[in-house]
C-alpha cells in the first residue's frame, strides 16, 4: 500500500497544476483522521482522541515526528526521481533498527543485520539511482514501452533544488525513524488507531498553518484523474499506516525491516503494470536478493521459535 501511495503521489505531480506538499498532507491525513475516529467511536475504543494516559507523550511525539517524515517523502517525490527518493527513504528502516537497539533495548540479531544490508544493496540495484550509477547507466536498462516514465521528475530540477530536496529528505528520514521508534515503544499499550488520530491531527494543523503563512493557494481538482489520485493517496496511506502500526506492535525491528524492504518489489511490479516498463537484469537480481533475505529472516525466526518450544 505504501508503493501504491507513492505511485499515486508521483502521478499527481505529473498532472497539470501540480499540488503542493502542504496541500497533499491535509488530504491524506484528513482521510486517515475520519476513518480512524469513525472506527474507534463505532466500536467503543476508550479515549479515541487522546489515547491511554500512560503513552500520551509517546503518541504526541509519534505525530510530531511522523509529520516531518511525511513532508520529507512528498518533498522528495517533487524534486527527485522515484529511484533516488526510494533509496533515501529506505535509510529509515536501518536507522530505526539502530535507535530501537540503543534506546529501547530492542534485539537486533546478527542474522537480521546480515539480511538487512544485502537487502539495501538489492534496493539500489532495482532503483539504480543516478548519483551512484550515473544518469545514462541508471535510466537505460528499464524501457518504457508506452505511457509516461514516472521515474524522472516532470520538470527541470536545478542543482540547488536537488540539494535542498536531499536535505529535506534526510530530515524526513529522521522523522520517520522517530515515528517508527515511538511505535515500538508504544507497542500494545494503545490501539493502533490511537497513534493515527494524533498523527493525522498534528499533520493537518501544521500543514494548514504552513499554507496560510506561506500564502499557498489551495488548488481545487479540475479533472477526475486529479481528484482520484488525491483520494487514492489518502486511502492507501491510511491502510499502510494501520498495517505498519500493527506490525511494529507485534514484530521485532528486524522482521519489520525486511517487510518494509519488500515494498520496492511491489513498486517495481506496479511500474511494469501501469507504465509497461521492462525490468532490467539488475532489477531482477535485486528483487531476488530481497526475497532471499526476507525468506532467510522468516526461516530463522521459525527455527528459533521451534528451538525455544522444545
């Protein structure tokens, strides 16, 4: 679902009258807030707006950090290619593993570390970012048979804009790391939707204030495809956040890390389905590496459980 959300966001930027980051966030988080509060009120979940008292500060920190993470991701997609943005955002899972081990005492076994770094190599092989492979080598292997190539920015991007985007993206990585770490700390002490309510509330408020202060116009959808992409971002983003929250509450850092690396495989498949792009040999090798590492972690966890049981 994160892959679908990023695909919709990238497609939205290629449509006439591109939407600013601060406008996408309220739409995305508005749908998240409505769905979360409606479910909790209808099912009788206690403290639907503030969360349990024992983890209120952690929930607030999750919302604060999550906003900067979300802003950084959308900002990257406006100025960088999808491949460059993917590599930068995939630094967050590794940073989360480090912060979880340092601040929460989370176990990060050598097996999970052994699988994490080859998976990052697999991500690089699939995306082939121009700043590593060069602009010509990075874009030649995957060929678009028809349709637009969303792997490149729609407008000319200057070096200054690119550097600013990378800086904002790294701030976003720190925000995502803080959000994921706080989810690990919250664990099962709160309902998964509690974190989403505060997260969406803070994001809507900050983004709306930002639009007012910076005097950004609110662009109303003029085409059905434009409106559809906005709604898709909100729906797919909500589902992805719910599943991420549940995953961090029930699984270790290493297992969540490998699950997140699988995102790039879905992104590659979606790119081929919607834009008819033929995967390169390096992309296939990268996907095989990630799948192998994910299976390795899953098998190791299963064997460990069997060993402890007996």
